């Protein structure tokens, strides 16, 4: 087996951590937005029907 000559310096490691954190946070925000849409659809109330519709009449 040949030895690996790969080296990750401090800057590359820090960048990798930032990318992983950014992807994780973006995924959490996307899940939050999606969940609010789903929850809003599930809990949507039916519009109430009224006898009179339109602007109020002046008498």
C-alpha cells in the first residue's frame, strides 16, 4: 500500500467546517419553511359564509 500524500491545512479545514455548517443551516431553514406551508395547509379554516356580503350599507 502506498502512503497517502494528502494534507489538509488549517484554512482548508476551517473552510470545510463552514461549508458543512452553512449547508446544515440552509437545510434547517428549508425544513422550517416547508413545515409551515404544510401546517398552514392542514390547519386552514374554511371560510365562513354569511348572508350578506359586500361593503356595509349606509342607512
